[in-house]
C-alpha cells in the first residue's frame, strides 16, 4: 500500500515537535480520508486524528513501554467510521513509514529500539482495530440475523421496510457475510465477502461449505460445524484459512450462527468473516524478527531454546546432539580491525555453519556475540554429532577474505550428546558451555565431548568462586602451621602458615582448591593480608610464651598478585608494627615462577622488605627453570627446594645423580650466603641424607603434618610413606 510521500531530513528536523506531529497527522488524513465514510470536512477529520497521533507519539517514547494506547487508537479509528478494508492497511503503512521520522527525532531511545517499538505499536493498533470491528459487528449481528431470516421466510411475513434495512446492512457491512442452508449450500453473499475471495461472486455462491477444507484447519473446526447444523449449538467462532481461486490463502476470523424459524427449528446458517490476512502477515513478520538474529539471519536464542526444548522432550528412542561454538580470538579482530569487519566475519561464519546443517532435524543458531550452536535431533549417537563438529571445524578452516584481508577463523566446540528426556535445556547448554571452555583451555581449534565429572568440577569451582567473597567476612578461613625443623639439632626453627577454608558444604578445603580462584577474583589481596595478620599475631604469641627458644620465625606465602599490589610494603610494615613482631622473625615465601624474568620494578618492594630485615624465600626452587646466575640479583635469603628433588631419596639405594644435584644446589646456595630449606621430607633416611648434604632446615610429614598452633612442638619423627 502506497502512502503519501512527504519531505524528510532537514525539514522535519527544523520544525518543533508539535509542527512535526501535525505534519504526521496531515499525511495520515491524506491516506485514509478518501476511504472513510464521514460527514466531517478534511480539516475536521485531521482534528479528530490529532489526539490519536499524540497518543501514538507518547507511547513511542513511554518508559516503561506499553502498547495499550496504540490498541485504543486502533479502536478509535473504528469509532470514527474508518471501517473500509483499506483504512487499517493505510494507517499501518503511515505509522510504519513516518511515526519514527516525525516523532522520534528528539528521543533518548536508540533508533533501533524506536523501530522495534514502532513495529509493536502497529501490531497493537491492528489488534485494537480488529477487536473494535468485531464488537461493532456483534452488535449488528442480531439485526442481521433477523433480517436474514426474514429474507428467506415467506413473503407475506416480510415487511418492505425490514427487507430494506437488512439489505442496507448486508450490502454495506465492512466484513464478509454469507448465508447457507443446513446442507452447506451457499445461498447469499455480500460484496465484501465476494471481494475477499477474489471478486467473482459465482465462485462463492455456487459452492458448498464442505468444499472449503484447508490443511491448516484445526481438528475441532468441522466438529463445531456438525454440532451447529444439527442444532446442538447456536454459534461458534474460529480462525480459519481459505484458498482463493488464484491459490493464495485468505485468513479469517469466522463466526457462524444458527438461524431458526418461528417454531425454533434450524433453518439457515449465517457466516461473518473478518479478513485477518494482513494482520497475520504482520504477526508473522514480528514473530520472525523476534526469533531471528538481525545480523546473520540465523535463529536466535529464543527460537533455539524452543527447538531444544522440543528435542529434549521425552520420546521413544530419541537422542539429540549439540555443538556449542565460540570463535577463538574474535575480540582481537574486533579491537584491531573494527566492529564492522567483525560483523562481516560473523555473517560469513554464519553462512558456513548453515552449510554444515543440511540434514533433517538439524539447525544452527546464533546465541549472541561470537557464540553459535548447532543442534541435531534424532541422531544415531555420539558418532553423528562428532561428525557434525568435524564438519564445522572443516568449514572454518578455509581463510575468509574481507576487505582484501585474509582472516583465519578458529573455533572451540563443546559437544553434548545423549537421550532425550533426561536433562533440561538449561542443563544441556551449561554442560556444552563448560565443555567448550575445556576445548578453549586445551588450545582451541578443536572440540571436546562433555564429561559429567568435568562438569561437576566446573560447577563446584563456580560455586566456590561465588562463595569466596563472603567466606572471609563469615570467618570461614583458618590457619594450620607446619614446623620448620633445624636439621643440625632437630629443634623447631619456625613454622609455615598454611591457610584452610572450612566450607559449609564441602568441609575443609586445602589452598590448592581455592587459592587459584582467589587469584582470579582478586580476593587474594585481602585474604593474604588476613593470613599475614593472623600468622604474625601467632608468632608474637609464641615468642611471649616460649621465651626459652620457641619458634621465632613464621613463614607466610606471597602470591604473584600480592607481589604486584602497590601496598605490599606498607601493609607488611603496618602488620608488623601493630603486632610488635621484629621483621627478622618474618619470612615471605615467593614462588620461583613468579620471579622468572622479573624486572626491577617488581623486585623493588621485595628489596625494601629485605632491607627492613624481612627474609625472602624462593619457594619451589627448581621447578621454574630459572637461570641460576639470576640468584645473585634477587633479594632472597632462603632457597626452598621443591620436593621433586628429594623424592628419589625415599628409595634404597638412593640415586647418586639425585644426591649430586642436591649437593650442587646446596653448595651454590651457601656460596651465595643463602640458607636452604627442603620440603616434603617423609622418611628418616631422607632427613639423614639432607643433613649430610648440608641442608639447613626441613619440613614434611616425617616431622609433623600441618596442624593447630598449640601442636607446633609435637614432632612425630616417623616415616610417613
């Protein structure tokens, strides 16, 4: 439907809001005044449309957005006698073309959102129009029924005035009206119904109602019809499609009523048809926009979940397969080449993925960003879905050419396959997402199959990550201490503070289970400060209680994140001063890997602490493959040998190569005036060998497992292996 053209651009922008609104009303009136049965002048008609236009304008900008005003505006058109079949179509065309142009220029709502709102207002306006038209028709139906009965009754009981009124209503109605006998033969149709079926009255009047069967008829439609002609019901209402003579489909809201004679016997059936084809097409268009991705045209998250829910419904021997794809390195392309290039790449990827799902029961959808899913239903098992994953990776293998650039696309796929009816859509997608990240962690450009145990670990990890921030506030962390023993005389030289988490559901968790999570979330800084405070406080207590030679040193682990924190030195000084512990009684342990390639900026806080008297220990020495010559420039005073160096000493006889390596490290450390501490001592034989090699201190299960601070002197001196 063509609407009147109107100047756009600078003219619309130069006028004020009221001027633009009146221009919109002028366009609207030009479109529908010629098809409106009204006694108003053109100017008076525009005055009637002005408040309706203002209602639509206000609804376009309303927060929250509400389509009810548009529905009332559609009903108001019927009240203004705009009931010609073209009036609604022309009104929707004007709203679609000009509402945002003339009423959306000064809005803070994004243009894309304004267009979406405009589409929904059209839908509501059409619904309000149709509802008002139906109500008006129902109000006239009783009169039409009486007139129809009189028209087919004996001439002696029909009055000329009644026949004239019936004919006026029958012929001038804005909806299609037809009369048929109880056998279904069409006896009378009005002009509107004839136009609805293509304009040829003979094709309608000469037919039987039973010939108008359509494949999309609901199973109840003809059951209702049979009940009506048998006199078991007075009327029924359904949505029914018909085929026109040219093969196109006419969609209607159909109301069929039973007309009885003076004695109450069924005599005729009266059909009222409202043409809803345009409204249905609008609904289908809105439905498509709501269920498909605007960029790629693929089904979106909404439609995908609908299909996935159907695929997972319990059925006999039905299985499903799901591939969850995330592009590797897409953010780099977006950041370096721009979002326009990134969007074109996504469109190309979507086309390639679409070519991979050609089988029955297969679909591909875009969930958002660079995440896509491919779903296959009725698959034969794991092999079918892995073949689909291989096809997807193969389709992505060929470089894309965009703006003269050759872009290589890689992807990580999480694959889930199984029987329907056992898991919910959310559970399946969560498993696929977790599996996809496993594929990405393994290097990308590959797929991984879902593993329930890996899923459980990931879910537990997420739960721990979520609980971490409040765990410190609730006091769920505590510290155990493992003695550091002087190998020369077997006395307790100090203790290492080891943090534990007493989780409400999982029990006591070791640091390997939550320290990496604390690193990822940034909680390691407040947690590390708390550990330092508690450990230093405990060391000060030991000094006061054991003045005759108790543990004078406390070792506290320092994470890489803490090492980079700007308040490391200030916080450490503050903790020591508040507790009254001498700096020489504190040793901070830093892993060797954290100091590989460290520049002076990173070493500066450690040098400051060392100059204060705090010992710095290089933990896990030997695992980071650092250059031994770098030891000279590191501000460390203690080397802690990793347990991998001494594990061979548990065997008998001891491997002489292991002895030589440890002997060489100890000799090097002592030549650099560094003390040597050995971790993981579990047997007396190890302890003797390490003492003979010149190691200074040791810790391990041979002496004591980590425990409460009051057990610091309870050494076991028993083989732990």
